[in-house]
């Protein structure tokens, strides 16, 4: 299945077409985007306004702390694994 990616500008233009009087079906047919996708964009834009569609690499404020904590957890796991290996090496008897 080939997933299509749409940039922020494309999504905002699709929303603008809808708000300028076209129906969801018309916008869907004109742009070749599924109606369900357009509906999701509309709902997200209504909910988040100018902060909607952050794109890749841009984390929403609500997800920023989760991302930071996951990164910290990964770092701690890596440190633990290094210490386990070091303990194994230093505890060997010669």
C-alpha cells in the first residue's frame, strides 16, 4: 500500500477550499484526497488552529515531555547495559 504524504501548505489550502464554499466531496474529488482524510484535517485544524500539522521533526507541545522522557529512558537503559557488561568483565577471575 502506497501512503501519500501531504505538506502543511497543501492541507491548509484544502481546508481553505472547503471553507470558501466547496463541499467536502468536491474538495476530495478536486484534490484526489479521501474524504475521511480531509475530515480529519478539518477536525485537527478546528481543534489546534495554527499549531495543527506540525510536520516531521516538529513535536507538539503535548508530546514534548513524553518524547523527552522516552529519550531519557533510552539513555538510562544504555548506561545500565554498559555497566552490566563492565561488571561482567571486571568480575572475571584470572
